[in-house]
């Protein structure tokens, strides 16, 4: 494989050729449906969640979640309560810190006006779990129905007991969503690649997740590949840090029903 990297301030492109036989292949995210498992309270949250994603005026991703109250009640709150009441929101631990730094609120019971089309009182902030729900905004059914956002664009698949976040950016998309930008790679390579009779789907990886995957030796460079969820993926880009869930997400041109596994049994 002929490979040209591009970083901040640099231009470059991944050149995919029939030299794919030299690709670094890896198995990631567990081993398919048999590798699925429940991990304490996270299982009931991810398994039963409805998700919407919206982008702020600054272009940052915000995820709104509707989950059963009895699932949220299993989590500890670092501030306030862990279950949202009507017209309120419970924030994941990381998202709570982000919103405080953005001066959107300072403490539980603060009111957030005009937040993606709704007004909300901050009910509480959860303890960190080191998973995607740390970035969620948990709301009640009425608020979830009203909040501005794209449903089923972001979804969760499981690597054994570890949750992985995915964002669907279809083949018709001309650019990355929001204000996201690439630290490595070019968006022109975000397309299917037919190599030696096999289809490789592009995957763009968030900055934090890419660091972890590289440390685990899942991939090293742009153009490396791995196989999971019944698909072959080829790494076409790494995102710049965005201080949002996209830092741990995987952008793919596929939806949840196109990937195998990931459902709770």
C-alpha cells in the first residue's frame, strides 16, 4: 500500500492500491455476536436508549438520550439526581464538565433557556463511567420528542462489555458534520474501496479513540484495515479533538442495521 499521511497544516491523501495484501489487518470491537455481554447498569442504558444528535452553533455534537428511569436510577450522581424529571436534564459526567466550562450552567437547578429548542432545568450530573454515556443529555419523553436533533444518526455497538459510539455519515455526504475537521487524511478518501475483490468501508476515528486503538495496535497508519461487525473497514481519517462525543466516535457510511452484533440479548 502506498500511503501519504496528512496532519494539521499539511495536505495529503491516502493512496489505496492493490497492495492491500500488505495491509495491517486487525480484529477490533470483540468477536461478533458471541462477544456481546452486559456490563452492569450500562447494559440497560445502551440497550434501551433512543438517541438524537444535534450540533451547536459552534458546530459541537450534543447527544440527547431517552432511557428507562429505572436504568438511570442505578447510576450515582456526582451532583443532584440521576433521573430527569419533566422539563429537566441529567448530564453525563464529561458533558457536565464541558457545559460548565462553556458557562452554560454552574450547578443543579440552573435553567438552560432555548437549548436546542427546549428549556431545561439541570437535574443532576452523573459520575463518569468512561463510556459514551458520559457525553449524553438524559431527558424525559416529552423533552426528547421536542428537542431538535437527528434520530438514529448516532448509535452504540458493543465490544464485549465495552460500548463503542458510531456516527452514520452516508456516502451522499459531501463533508464532515458540524465543525469537525481532520488531523490526518482527506475527506476525498471517505468512500468504499474495492480491493482484490473485497469491499472496504471507510472509517474516520475520533482523536481519543484513535489514540487508544493505536496503543492497542489495532492500526498504525492511514490505510490500515480491520474487520468487525461483518464488515471490512479501512482507516481513512483521524479527527481533530472537538471536546464532544465525536472524540471517541467512529464515523462510517453505515447504519446500525447494516452492522452485525451489538444488540443486547
